[in-house]
C-alpha cells in the first residue's frame, strides 16, 4: 500500500438503493430514431452548460484544507482523522493474492419481502437474517431469525409474539407489533423488521465469530436514527420502547465484540451519507460544493487517470484513461455528524445506557474506491477498534483483498446476502400465503399490475 497525491478526477455515475426501490426489466423499444436524436441533443446541451472540469480542484482543496478536522457551524468537530490524513493506493493484484489478516470472517445480512398492505388494514413486512462464514460453516448457515413486523390501526388487536423455535432449533420467528402511526406505516414495518432480525441474529450468534464480523450495511441502524430528523411523528416514535430496544441491540453488539476483543465492522455497498458535503454547505467557507453526497466527493477524490488521458489539455471522462491497476482509499476518520451524532461521545445513544466509555462507540469510516467497476464503498467500525493502528490496518487489508479478488463486496458479505435474500418469486409466494391465511387480499397498486414482482 502506498500513499497517493491529491489528484482526483471525474467519477462515473452511481445509484443508491433505497428501502422501497424496485427494479424492472423492460425490453420494449418505445423511442423512434428522432426521439433518440433529440435526447442526444439534450445531452449535448447539458454538456456545454455544465462544466465539471474544476471539480477535481474543488475536491483537492476540500481534502487539503477542510477535513483535518471538519468543523460544524457551531464549532463542533464533525469529522476528523484518527491518524495522519492521507490518500492511499494498493496494487489490486498484490492485495488480492496476499494472505488475509483474519483466518475466518463472518458476514451478516437481513432481507425482506417488502412492506405489504392488506385490505383488512394490516401492514406487514417479513425479514429473515442469516450469518455466513468464510470458510463455510454449513451448520451456522442453516440458522435463521425471522421477524414479521405488523401495523394495525385497531387498538384492541394485540399481535406481539415472543421468539419461537422452528427447524429443530436452527430457526426462530417472532411477531413484532409496531407503534400506531398515521403515516409511514410501510416504512416503519420495513425498518423494524429488518433491523430487529439483523441485530438479534447477530447477538444470538456473536460467540461463533472468533476473528472478524462484517455487517452488510452500516454499523448502526441509520434508518431508525434518521427518524429524529425526518418528521415530528417519526421523532415521537424514537421515545417508544421497541425502536429504542432495537438500537440497544446494536449497542450491546458493539460491547460484546469489544469485550471479547474481536473486531466488528460494517460494509456499506451504496453509501448515501452527506456528513461531509452537508457540513461544508452549512458553514461560511467560501467554497461551492457541487456533490449531492459524500460518495460522489470521495469518488472524485480517489479516481485516478493516466497522464495521457487528456485531450487538448482537457481531462477525459468515462472509463477511457482511468487507472484500474490499483485500489485507492482514504485513512480512517471519526464521524460525529448526521446520524453519527447520536452515537458520538456527546450524543445520547437514542436513550440507551452505554456500559463502556462513550467515545468507544463512535462511528469511524474509511472510503475505498474500486476502479474497474467505478464503485465507492464505505467501511465502518467503532472507535474501540479504529483507535488501534494494528486492528484498523488489518480490517483495511482484509476488505481491500476481498474487493480486489472479487471486484465487489467481501465474500462473507456476499454469502450472507445470498443466504438472507428473498427472491422476487419467493416474495410473491409469501405475500400470497399471508393473503390466504388472513383471508384478505393484498392492496394492489397500478405498478404491481404493470410491472409485476420483478426485483
């Protein structure tokens, strides 16, 4: 691994996955040649009027002058380097072939059928969580935690059920009745089902992890933590026991791994954080921040191009000229902005009691750019592990090696994703089973009829 200079270049397009995103496959051709030509004219117009050539210099200026540390408008430190602030690079082939720092790696993920509303007023989402191991542990892979989160407007109906064992003890399920709300019922059942299944499964099998656990996603349940910022009704929910108990699961998970001195991290495949760019816009720094989120900023910062990839002195865009022989990445930072403020040392941790020194729970992150796919990833770990140079370097080398070997997420994460994923056909089948058992049809929307149940 080597340090690189601050010579970022244009980044490619990137799409974030939302909780309710649904893809579709549409092979019908609906555009005539004249329409295609018109769209090309539109693109040419935008290209003439939107010049991002100076964004490279803006990214370099931000990196050089504003992140060591980054202050919020109130003077509070929002982002700061743990050690020396630097951009780094590692030869993709070398790190892919290097011996991994950890003998075994476990991954954890949770998948859902997506929120479903029935004509009897019930809103439900079903989540299943699974833990994977590298090398494989088939007995562990068989274990599942299933959560059905439900919302009903009838105050007389009580649907809560404790955990019940199934599949000879390898599986368990429970029903969680979510707090009644006037809006956001679908989003709430989705978030609570997903995070309860994930966090409880992680706690249930934490002792199976001896070297490293990688969560598929952020270190903490960011959607729940975001409720405080989004809406008054959602903000009221944060005082409820059930959302707080799920956040507590993640706090206890961190404590469990810290006490056993076994590293824990999160691997964010589609980072949508705005901690850096949002803070820069809030302050009076006389700098125009052109990016919508931190991933776009770090992608621009970390992408590298050959010196020859210029035309008439102008830097080229797209894959042409992009260097793909090295993974590039940042040092580790402590983050105390946005939802990370909740678990910062001066945050209230969602009202959850912390048994360790509060600073040890703080979210630390590093950005990793994979040039062949033009994708940026975010790694997160608690300060309890990031503060130790040997541990954070081991986590970095492990993740870099996996990304380089797979051109994508670590193998443990990919395995967990495969185990926990509920396919489109299975989702449709499970929703029909709910409809039959409830003797109530699903509330259909036009897009369901038009596009079907495609992922």
